[in-house]
C-alpha cells in the first residue's frame, strides 16, 4: 500500500455543506477543552489536530517535564476513542509492541494476543529509548496501518495515529531513530519552555489543586472521520501545488532554487513523501482556520514541522553552526511565493 493509499484509507465520501460546517467546529471545541489543562501550548495542540485530521503521525521532541505526554493524554481524553500508551525502554522486544502468538496447551492451538499498537490513538512515550529492532516493528503499523502476528495480517482501526515523544538524543540512554522510522512521522514538533507568565499560570492552575484538572470527551470517532472527509475536499490551487513541490525540491537542489549559499550544506533532502504530507497538512491547517481553500501561508506555516526531520545536514554545515531549522528558513525565504 502506498503512502497516498494509507493516508486516504477509509476517508472517502463527500460531506454535505451542513456537515462540513458542523465538523469545522471540532477544532475550536477540542482546543478549548484541552486548554482546561494545558497552558500556553495552543500551537502544539493545533499541530496535533492538524496531524489527526490529515491522518499523519507526530513526533514531539523536548526536554523532560514540558508536558509532552500530558498534551497527548489530553487529546486522547477529549475524543471518545481507543487509547493506549507504550513506555519505551532499552529492554523492550518487538512483541511488546505488536503482540504475539500464545500456545494453549489444553486445546493444542495458538491464539493471537494483540499488542498495545492496536488502538486508535497510541502514545509512544520516549520512543528513542528503545533499540532499532523495536523501531522496526513500528514501521509496518505506521506505514501500512496493519500489523503481522504469526504470519497473519491484522488491520488497524480508524482513526489510527501514533503520537510519539522523545528526549534530545544528547540525553543519556537514548538512541537516534532510524531514518526510515523518522520519515514515517508527518510532523516533528519541537517543544520549548513556557514563558514566565505561562509558567505562573501552571502553578496557579495545577500546583495548588487537590486534583489535576481533566478533560471531557467532546468528539466522537464518527465526527473525526467526517472532519477528515471534509479536509479532503479543501481546494488546493495548481500554483500552491507547484509551490509545495518547489519547496521540497529546494531541499535537494538549493542552488537551483536560488539559495547558492546552502551548496554543500545539505547531505540529503526531503523525499516526495514530504510533498504529500505538506499538501495534506496544508489542507487540514486551512480547515482548522475555517477556510475551504489552501493559501501559501498554510504551506509556509507547516513546512518547518514537515521538513525538519527529513533534511540532513553535512559536517560542514554543523561545523559552521547551521541548524536544520535555519536551512529550512533560508529555503522558505528564497522560493518564490505564488
């Protein structure tokens, strides 16, 4: 199954105008509900909703204690759907994620025990603390939306979304994720420290409370599926499509795009999968903004999160102190906006 087929999945059919208007309220409703617990993370919440409506997986990177796990738990708590959490550790085995066959001695038969990956929203906590063999077990589930146990293939329920957290690889006890694994994530979001005002609000809201605030379920699986169908109907002009392709190709051939100062800085650029996710992400971003069409601003807003984990810099760039975000920003400044 191709990326396009996996993304489109079961999200077929065209919603009516009335349904589209109703689905358009899902975004603000979920943001408001999650905001009862989270403080100052509106952009992160919007990015998670963008990925959910686009059908893509998300990787959140940040230091411990920045509410990455709490953010995902809140999103799962606001949607009436299945949720599972996998705490990744160095001693994990692939069967701990996918599941295994269990022998029944009385009947002399085998039964299938599905692992925690078989859920709708899956929190892969500290994903880079597990070795490569466990990461490989996730590839089929994330790309094909299915898992193989004992030679039999089992489909994932829709919606299916892997929301992973990781600490910076400089932290002790972490492994760099394989490139093939990282590329399966639609977005890589870097979570920073809150502002002073937001940190004070956190103290006032949670630090003195007898119990941590909780979210209520305000959306159903059917509503999420309907919103995903509405996202598929968001109009994308040919000029915007060309802009997406030009941006992604500029990560491979920066000189041709006019950024000659990046020559020798990029080891390898983004693949066509980045173009596909940037298109779908821009549609979802426009939908959450209440529009039925995509603008270049939607593309520029999402480009850093879609591209930063798909662009690898050379040693020369690292020696000069260049970061991936700086290179992407240079490309965004160079490529002409339609």
